[in-house]
C-alpha cells in the first residue's frame, strides 16, 4: 500500500471509482482509493441501474448527459462490458400541468443538447404495446409523453468494474478492506488519513462514502447534509405477456415512468422491476450506519408499495400474471434539495465531497468528470453552483435534513412547479419581523433556510400559492406590489443578505485582488464587484461599501453565505493584515424604495437626504428612528429612488414600525420577492446564481463598466484579456416576448435566430407588471444582441417571437434612482 499520494479517494462505490477514473484520465496518476469493505458494497450493488437523462436542473442535466455518453464508450475503452441496455425512457403525462413540466424541461434539454421527443398517446402505445392508455378516474388517460430514446439501464457493478479497470490501467491504486478512521493535518498542510491498514498521507482527499457521509464528515468537523432514505423496488418473476411480446420480435421496452402515480417500471430477465417513490419512506442512519449493516438491506415494506403496485397493474395488466420474486429495500442517499454535493468542503482545505447521490449510477460519470476537473484545474469546467456543497449552510440540523430528505424523496415524481415551496423543515430561520409580516398577509417561501415573503395576500384573499407554470392566483397581487414600489413607497425585508465585514491595513488591496471592479477608494462610496473564476466566469457578486479607511462592508446574495464566506476565508492572506467577519446574522436589511421613500426616511433621521448630501451610489452611517449605526446604502435591486437600510438586528422591530408609521400618509406597503423579480427584470438587473454564473464572463454579461482591466492583477484578468482579443462570443440581452397570454418565460428557455438555429438561452424571465410586457433576460451569440433583433423563444412548447430591447427597458437613464 502506498503511504503518500496526491489524492486519496475514500469510498469504493460507483461515485468514488468514477472520481478515481477521471483523476487518472486527467493525468494525475499518483492516486489511490480506499474502500472499507469491497467495491460496490454500499448502495451501488443493489441499485436498479436506471440512467434517466431527465432532470430539471441545467447543471445536473449536463452531468447526466456526460455519464450516458461515457458509459456507451467505456466497454470499448476498457474491455469491460457494462450491460448498458439502450431501451429509451418514457415518461407519461396524464394532465396538463405534467405536460407543462415536460415542456419546461424540454427548454433545458434543448439548451444542453439532450435529444428528446414529446409524443402522442398513439406513439406511446406503439412503443409500449403492453400499456393501457387509460381513461378512467383510477387510471387517467395518457395525454402524451416525454421520450428519451438514448438512455436506459445499466449494471451498476459492471459499470464500477469498468471504471476501476480504466483507473488502474492509468496507474491508480485501489485498496479494499481499508477503512478511513481519522484525519489529521500534517505540518506541511497535507492530510494524514488513518486507516485500518496504516496511515496514508495525501495532498487532497475526496469523500465518496455514500451512506457514511455524515459520520466520515464528522471526523473532519463537517456537518454533511446527506442522510439516506429507504428506497425499494420489486423484482417480478417472468411475465408470460412480456415473453410472448419479445418472442414475436418486440424490442426491449423502454423504461416506463408514470410520474403521476410515482413509479418506474423496466424489464428484468423477462420479468419486471417496479420501483415506487412512496409516501412515508423513513430516513435512516441519521446518526451513522451501524456496524451490523454492511452489505445488508432493510426488510421490504409492502404496505408502502401497495398503492403503486395497484396503479402499475392497472396501467400494465401483464403485471397481474407474474409473482413477486424479491423486494429490495436499501438506503439511498439524499440531500434537502435532492441534488448531490459535488465540490469543495467548506472550512477545510483540499477536502472534496462527492456525496449525497440519489441517482448516483446516473450521476457518477458526470460528477467524477467535473470533480476531477475542479481538483486538477482549480475550478470546474461548467457552472456547478446547483451541486456545490456550500449551497447549504450551518442551518442543516439533523432534524432539518431528515424532514427535508423524506419530503424530497416522496416528491421525486410530483410535478416540480417553478414556484413550488415545500412545507417541511419550516420555519427554520426567520427575520425578527416575521410575525409582523405574517400579520400583513405574507405568503412564505424558503431559501437557504430563511423564510422570505414571496407576496402579501390582501385582506380577504387566500394566503396560498396555486403553483403553476403559468400566471396564477398571485399574479394580480404581485402586480399591485410592483406598482406600489414604482408609484409610491414599499419595503422589502432582505435580512437574509450575506454580510461580511473586512477590516485591517490589507483590506483594500486584498479585496481589490479578488474582484474585477475597483474597490471604492473614498469613504461612503460603493462598488458593484464581481469575483471571477480563473476562466473569467462570474463566481460571486459583492456590493462593497467603504465604511471607514480600513473597514469595508461586503454584501452578497443570501444563499451565498457559505459559498462566499468559504471563498473569502480561504483566500485570506496569511500575514494577518486582513480581518474577515461574517456578520450576516447581526444586521437586518430593509429596502425602502419608491418615489416617496425620501419623505418617509426623512422623518426618521436628521441626516440630509437630498441629492447633493446623499447622492445615488453612496452610503452613510446614520440614525433612523431609534436605531443607531444604520448603514444606509443608496442603492437597490428594483430601480427606484430608495435606500437599503442595514441595521443592527436588535432594532428590526422598532425600525419596521417607525417606517410604517412615517409611511402611512404615503400608502407604504410590503413588497415580496416575486414583485422584486418583476421590478428587477424591468431594469435588466442580473441575478447572481441564475444570470451571473461561472459560465459567462462579465463582458458576456455586458457588465463591462464594472471591470477595470487597467487596475492591476485580479483573479480572472488573463482570461478576460484573452476573451477581448478573441472577441466576446455571447452578450447579455433583455427581450420583450410577444404574444404571451398566460405563460411567461422563467429561465432556461432556448433562443433561436430567424433561421431557427439556437443562438442562446434565457436565464430568467418574468412579467414586467409596470411595463406590461413579458420579459426575459439571457445570453445570445454576440451577432444577435443588437437592440431590435428579432429572435424566437420556446416557452412550454410554443415558439414565441421576441425582440431584443435596449438595456433597462424601464427608466434606462436611471432618472428614478437619481431623483
Ligand atoms: C433500491 C435502490 C435503487 C436504486 N436505483 C438507482 C437507479 O436505478 N439509478 C441510479 O442512478 N441510482 C439508483 N440508486 C441510487 C444509487 O444506488 C446510489 O446513488 C449510488 O450507488 C451511490 O454511489 P456512491 O458511490 O455514492 O455510494 P455507495 O455505493 O454507497 O459507496 C460508498 C462506499 O464508501 C465506503 N465507505 C464508507 N465509509 C468509508 C470509510 N470510512 N473508509 C472507506 N470506505 C468507506 C462504503 O463501504 C461504500 O462502499 C438506487 C438506490 C437504491 C437504494
């Protein structure tokens, strides 16, 4: 056994072995993998082997696509068959919302190049002759289906062995019956991993421990939000009808998913495998996997299976005539949002996670590919935000993760509406004015554990979302909130913002080296600044305000607390010249905006608020009502005259009441996140995470004015220089979409030129309530970015016309902001 390696992968399931394979393929061959038992002994050996390309996430969709392509190549490359049955994959729809979901997915599939077909019931019957098309209340009529012709199922153990062969051929080593039991940092900054077979020192460690993620994470001080849930499938005996069909020359049937009844069905040795996602499946091993579990399974729970068996038997009557051979009930790793954890761990250097996989057979190829890229190149090749382990924060308590994971599991097949807000694990984190907003009719959503008011139901209106892919019950109320902000004055509670304090003699120089913009040199100035990847993509967006000579206030998205905090912390200079403090939970934030906002705030403060004393894009430390030490920033995300008030959190309730008291004569009201979305779209304001991602540089995002190429070195500068030389390939655009009746763009819609060629993608969209226009923002090839260009946009299966608008269709001169 080697005692020193460059990378040590811990865990010999399909995910760990794929990571090893991809590291080796990238030329890092001084690497090893340890497995406490035998390869595949975790969840991999009993997986059903399905490889669904379908995924609503732009990132996960790309990982799955890579996997399916890789698995097809592997046998030729390694000489090891992987039993990949390219049967195709059929997802049934029995109602319009489900069809909308598929059509929404088709937009994502188009933008990442996954081939699919939306097919008619007749074609379903043609592809799947043993199916009942239905038409009764119990078995509703199939109205269409989504068909992926190129995926299917695979033998997970064979796949793992092929990856092992590929990794070993390139020089990687694998040690079975070797368990990692403790971790220590060496004085040289490497990791000494204690194992049951002796110590191994490694520069990098990768945790790919499946069901053991929490207990292995704990050894490193990490609270990994991955807890498995029970998942079962039934293996049926041979089916006479299936045998007859195959004997008559029928091809292997596509994997069938009746999403509305929450099960999948595939052929298995002339019989069937039926896998439901049931209600009531319990989370397991929240406190660790007991020693006795090993390669075991749980006893089958027939009661949970019965409703799905009955539904499947009605849809495929052939099931009635075959007996049950076996029930497989195993732990399947889950995370609170159902996506895996792929990328760096937080707070510890050179520790990488490839954990939390619920579709690990499907995701193993893609996750290994991108994690290897990240370790070797320093960053991934695609936008990995949706799977970055740091998208979760310290709020992921055991009970939160258990509740969320059970909820995510039972909702695998429910319709994923773009505005869905699930109920479990809530409320976790609330702003101090939570009760006050409740009293004003808040309809809540949750992000990063925080309760956020999406909209406010006026008196007499039901406080409930009717989720939809189309305009729905809250449309009118969101419109009223948006107009309130544009015409009078509104308040948005943005307490969840991530807030850091950066201090010390080295603060300015250090911040300057991290972002593309110039850090403000004068006290009271602020700068919208972007931290870039080395490839020049946008990794973070910070509003940096200079509070004092050596004191900067750095604000970023609420969901980026750990993502940005970890980045800043790891980038700190070693000489102690910079102090960094996360003050997210010590300051609250209210946005006070609208033409009357000056008059409202003036009643609470003696600080002059006129344009000469307090110009747009400046900040002052003021008193407001009874609150002291309020950072008032004359900036906002809605494009109105106004201030963001960042105050010591203990003043939240008093300040809130004072604002509403002062605002009463002006008709002040609360504004929720959805109205903010509408308002920011009208101003072409880009949102970090959806519009600003590592996939695009600030030049592509048309944020040229926030890049100071002349200021000296910063991360990403060289890549930007190269891009300027070569020409910027894409440009950010704002689009008006014509002819929309009830389905506005929401992001991930493909954009087409006049000839029907795909030339870009929308990254966000919403109805602009004040402009009364359906709007989208996104990226197109540069030659299509001129205002006035006509493009096509595909929304829920319909091709609509769109026109590129001049940036900021509402108030392009920013007159409101400067008022
Ligand atoms: C019933 C069922 C059906 C499924 N069907 C599908 C499907 O059809 N398609 C699909 O994509 N996914 C499916 N899955 C999910 C899939 O099985 C998992 O996502 C996948 O196997 C995860 O692989 P992994 O490598 O992350 O974890 P695992 O396979 O669990 O491997 C982790 C390994 O780490 C080892 N380990 C843990 N701690 C240590 C340590 N300290 N030192 C050394 N080694 C350690 C373990 O022994 C284990 O071998 C299914 C799951 C279940 C339960």
